[in-house]
């Protein structure tokens, strides 16, 4: 799942379910600027694209019980805020 220039796309919950089952933390990573990497339709790459990567604090699965939707929603909220597009709903 990635953030487009206009919106944060829907998440699939498989990774969140697995993290809860295996009791491993989720580490959200926000990446911005990748839309500037490719010239037109490609295949040429822009050598001067400005990409920003922000590694957010890990989320412990224990604080979400077995609710992968709650975990996915929290990660979505954190990533949306990190890239300046908070989820309106």
C-alpha cells in the first residue's frame, strides 16, 4: 500500500493479522516523492527526484489484542499524518 499524490490507498489486512498472530511489532515507514522518480511513462528514471523516507515508531501488537482492523487503522492514521494527508473518515 502506498500514498499516491492525492490519497492514501486502502490497506490489506494480511500483514497486520500476521503481526498479531506472531506477536511482532509493526514499523510504519512513510515514503514521499516517488511519483517524481519516473519521467513520463518511463522507463527513464529522474536522477534528481527528492524522496523523503520517515521510519515511524514501532507499534506493539499486544496493545491491539486480536483486532487487525484496529491495528491497520492506527497505522493508516500514522502514515496519513506523516505524509500530510490525514484520513478524513
